[in-house]
């Protein structure tokens, strides 16, 4: 999370971790609801990208037992 852009980190912290609705987040940040949705989408994609870097393809395929990496070897 610390490697995310500040605006992405704030979106994830408030909505996904804090339980705020996207609409409430938009009001807090003084942006449109559409912009809030786009920001959340981009923030989540950035997290997936970082997890894929760290964890390999398992993060992309959402494997729980890391079979993706083993099948590529």
C-alpha cells in the first residue's frame, strides 16, 4: 500500500478498508461519483500489479496454494 499513489491509497483505505461507500468517498474528496469509481478501479488494479510482482501469477489468478508458479517450472 505504501507504494501506491496517495490518491489511490486514500481510496483503498477509506472504501475497501474503512467501509465507506464510493459515494461518501466522492463527497469527502470533493470529486464526482464517477471519478471516485474510476479512482477505486485504478487503485485496485495497482494493488493487483504489485501483488503479481511480489507473488507471481498466483495473485493474478487468485490461487491460494501457489499452484500457478509450480506449474510454470
